[in-house]
C-alpha cells in the first residue's frame, strides 16, 4: 500500500471510522428522553457530553451559525477529528455520538472541516510574505486564442421557464427523505429537432433565508418553516446555461435544497441521493419530451435528445453528477449520459467515472473544498478501465474561489446572504480579494461560462473548434479575460500511445548518472514515518490534492508517481519505445505531467530528448514549452501552494532532425539544473480527439453485502462480508475495501485490495470481531468499496452491525450513615459487573426529621431560589463503584440522629427496580 495508507492513513482511518456512526446512527439521535435530559458527564463553556441510548452524545455550541459547506463538518477532540457532526437547523449546535468512553476525558472540542484537515488550528489564510513564484504567475504564459469563443451568445434567443412539483415531491432512498422537484429551463427558441440536454446541479449551500415566524418550531431543515424562503441556488448558473441554450442546447438547472437539509444523516453525505434526484428529473423529461404533460403540455415533445445528455455538478453536486453517471450505467444506461463536468467537487469516497467524457474544474482559491479533492476523479479514472475511449481533463483556474461560479452564492448578486469563501488578508498573495491575481466574481463567472459551455459543446455537439480548450495546449477563450488556466488532458485511447505511467519502478538500466527515480504516493507529516515512500511531507494536506486521503476511503492508496532527484547534470531517465510503436507521425504532441518537489527549489528544469533509430536526437527544455516545473503561487500558508502535476506538451512537428517513423526512446535529462527534484507522470504521445463516450453498461457492477453479528463473550470471532460482481469478467477486476466508522475495540481494522480473477463473481472479506462480557452499545460500521479497476461501483457501502449480547448489569444502592461534619458524602453505589456504558441515575430528596438546607442539601443547589431537591449519581465506564452525592450540613446544636430519603426514579445503563428509596441517617457531632 502507498504511504498515504501507512501511518498517516491509519491516523485518518482511525478518526474516519466514526463516519458510519457520524452519518448513519449518531446523527439520527432523537429526543434524549421524554422526561429529563441525561446528565452532563463532561463539559466546558461551549461543549458537553451526555450519555444517550447509542453512546456518548458530544454537543458543541457556537456563538454564530456555522457555514453550510461542501466539506464535511467534523468535531475535533483534543486535536483529532472524531467524526462527522450534525448541524442544528440554526447551525449553532453541532452534535455527534461516539461509543468511545474517551470522549468523557475530552479537554478541547472544536469544529473543523474535512477539506481543511491538516491546517494548523486557528491559522488564518493568506497571512505572510509573498510566495517565491507569485510574480511569475502574474505574468504567466498565455496560449493562443480559440477561433470561436464558447462564452459568447449564439444565434438562438433563449426562453426560460420554471417548474415546481412541490417541496416533497419525490422520495430519495439514498436520503431517506422526500425532496423537491424544481428546476429552471433554458431553451433555444425556434430550434428544430431533439436537442442535447445538459443538467446542472448546485452544491451544498444554505437552504432557507429570512426570519422564521415561529423560531421555536424551526426543528426541520426542509421544507422551509413559515416566514422563510428557499434559497434559489439552482438559479445561479444563468451565464453558462444561456450560452449553451443560445447555441442550440437544452439546459435544466435543478434544486437540491432537501438534500442539503438532510444529507448529514446520509451514510455517504448525500452522493447517492443527488444521483437519484438527477435521474428522477431525467424521468420527468422523458415524459415531457415524448407524451408531454403538466406543466408544459406538449411544448417539449420531440425537442429533447435523452441519448445525448451532459451533467454539470458544483461542489457536492460534482460528486452527485459523477455518481449519477455511474448509477445510470449500473441501471442499464437508460439515459445517454456522455459528458460530466464536476465543478469544484467533493470526492469523499474515491469513485471512478469511466466511459464518459469528463472535465474537472479546480478553483485554485477554493476556500471550501480547499484540498481540491476533485483532482482524484481524474487520477483514479484515467487508467481504471482497459479500453476506455473517453477523454478527460482537469482545468485549474488560478484566482477563482468556490462560491462565485454561482451568482446565488455571490455577494451583491444573490437574493440571500452570501460570502467569499476564501478569507484572510484582502491584499495577500495569491487569493486575497484585492490581490492582482484574484478574479472578481464577474471574471470568475465568465471563466465558468467559457469552460462549462465549451466542454458540453465539444462533447455533446462535437463542435471541434473547442478541442484546443481541453487538450493541455493552454489555448484560451477571449471571454475568460485575464484568467490563468492550466489544463491537464488525457486523450481518448484511440488518440494516444502511452509509454509509461511512471507509477512503477523503472526497468534496470533506465536510470543513469547522478539521479534517483523513486515511486511515491501519499503524504506524511514531518514527524511521521511511513512504510513506503511518500511524495511529500506537509502539515497541511490541502496543498497535496493528488495525495491527501478521502474521508470515506482513508486507506485507499493515492496516485503513484515517480520522484526524480539529482545532484549532477548527467542524470538521465530513458524510456524505450517498443517495436511496432515507433512511428509517431500521426500524433500531435509528446506529453507528460510534472511538478517541482516542494522540498526543493521553487523553479527547476529538465530537458526532454527524443532519439530515433539512427541515434539522431531532438532536445527540448521543459521551460521552453511549459511552466509545469514552476511552483504554483503561495507561500506555504493556508493550503498553498497547491502541488499539482501539470502538462508538459511538446508538439511532435517541433522535433526537428528526428525520424518520426522510428522513434526509439524518450529521455528526461538533468542537464539544465545542477541539482533538483521533481515529480513526473503519464508519458506518451497523443492527439486531441473526441473518442467515444457512452454509459459503461458492459462493465460488471461491484456491491458489498451488509451483515449483523452478535458480539460473543470470549475470544475473537469473524463476520463475513461478500463483495459480489453482477457478472463474470474476462479480465481481472479489482477494488479496494476497508472497514470504516466507529470500530471501537470490537471491529477489526481491515484495508486491502480485492482482485477478481476472470470468471470469479464473489469474494469474502472476513472481519474479526473481538468478544467481551461487558454491557455495551450496538456498534454500526461500514465496509467501503473504492477505486475499482475494470468495474463499476454499485452498492459501494456495506453496512455492518455488531449486536451487544451481554446482560445489563444490576445496580445496588445502599443506605447512608454520616456525621454532621462529613461534608459531601455518597450513598453506597455498586454495579454487578463493569460496563462500557456510562450508568446514570437520578431522583429527588425528601425530608424526614432532617430538613433540606438546614441539615443537608443537594450538591447542585447553589443556594438561590427554592431548594434544589435533585440528586444524581453515576458509575463511569469500566468501573463497578460509583457515586450518589449529597452534602451534609454541620450545625452547633446538640440533637438526636436525623434522617432524610433519596427516591431514585430514573436510571440509564443498568437494572434497578424503580422507585428505589434510600435512607440517609445523620449522626450529631456536638
């Protein structure tokens, strides 16, 4: 496994295990009790821990509402993220439940975000000096203008309409709630015949705005309570929608507020629900485009081509559209989803999107999904299926933030409150709002329009004038203005010839001179050691988009590349071209991905030497054709600079003096810089091409079973999950599996790669379950499938449940005898056996001959108001003795022994016949 699955991955994996707990069970906690809240067993001014039926409920109270972000909200306990928290409707309270008694000893609890993991707590962004290459990027190289601008309007007038079938019109199984069916339609007026359909899906944003009429009734996030209005996030993409519709495309932008309101309860943070919502809308359009129906009548009959569909998803919507493309293929490809554009997307589960054209847009100044985790969609998919003929790319937009692609998330344009998600010093490099390289909202929206419209016009309409926009040549749209954009492209299989992925050790003899070439993956903190070479040491995983871990698949290996390190000008890596593949005349360019090592100089260089069969060579410095070996802007603060592999593209016709019919080798040489280090990946010849994009219906589908098992009393038993394929394959199929969630001490830590041999359709994953005799909580967890090869993910989360089968211990309470001078004393409290649960009980104090506040009082009585007669007791996890405290008051009067009683009427975590009356006898000491 890679370094990311070593110690760092293990740390994240341990904390990430609270996901099934944080998303499935712990977030679904109902009222604590119908009579009284359980006692607080640990607390500070802003947080508290209470025992509840499924564990320990940790609650954090905020002074101001937390933002509703695409990243997962986590509660961090003493510096380690514990799990995903549920936000209250007003987002001032965050709650999760853990079965780990360690939360009782918490000292510090705070809100952190999954996209920001690794950032030093409290450190503001963009503070500090300018980065060493900031000036270079302010005058970055600019490619040629496209012959046609995809951002300009076309010949058609655009008609708009909206449909609203209700706030709870459809049930989404992946959400376990009902959702709205609402959308805005953009149509080319007068266009003849069926048009390609593009569906837009917004991301996770606030759901409602305004002031509720009855704030106390505001218990559910959706539908909006009286007095509040839905935030119309689906109306925020008028720019790209209008550009597409005016050029003959049908566009629908759909609302997903219900999912945003409820997805903290979904096991996968709502990806499946978003996919289901898209397919539900496509089902509506199948009806409206064939037989018609309300509210459009026959207006769209014959006007929509549902076999030529594109999906754009922003933020968590990006993960939603990726999942929708796969779910559509899983269900037989009923819709022709041929192009997917995740825009600033999340990727919590390391899914692949084979078969369909894909372009991932990565805003460099993303302050929400600040680790740019959507990069993994490209990395994981590019070789995931042999024979995949679809093209794919990443588009990195410098100076762009997360929110401003949507006008309804942009201050000054939105109807509801909104913000710039990148915060910090406004003038600081390179993402501050007033920094020269930062895009204004309108500039960013123009870039979004150009790349969204250009991508779908290329892939759905085969308008090849936009090919250069996505081939890595840095060609640009005039409407994108000053924006610096860098594209990495993988041409379709028929248009490329791969020489090496650089993800495995090079052959013996391929490396010479004072140069080492080491395969690496993942990151570590500087203080950690990993079992395999990692690519970076960093405290801030936001600067390592290729190598940071995914929250639901924390131990799935990340992208492997080769790190070159040299100390002389004679270093060489030679990649031989096999016989039969040496004629490269039909290809447009020699390409690879590269980036400088952040531990080295901010700028470095290599030469590329192409050698033919006669020994003649052409030499091209990387710096002459690309800025891939110039560190991206930033000063090692706040997740910057991003260490992203970028394109080195050498046009084949520029290789003068070489016989292009007989290319024998491609060499990377260190003759440009005396010492340095850099990453390289994906070397090959290619030409831009449309390829063939269609739902990958022929791939076998992979699913994980769900299991329930009793814990047992001694030793270790096992439970078997089954990972099944929908049909046999003629080639090996692989997938990574790992246990995930709050595994506690019972569930084994499993992470491995499964390989299905040809003809094999199921494999067993055995998970050890450690028994004990302590009463505990039932333990939910997950088996997560990720990063498949030559297969599709279908049911990628298997759900496990360990049923605690130990008897609930019996609580014994005794009478109390104490002298007046005893002060705070406890009734005898004994548990019949240790428990993993926090045992709590409570009742009322009643006078006998002893009088409250004269002879005794409750330990919770502060002396103000009426006497507090509450008495509360507990036994901590793992112990058999506990406390039930009262305070005896000393006086100077000589008097006979006096009594009072404690009547216990509530208990949780143990057996006690109620009510239980205890007698306390106070002996005079005067």
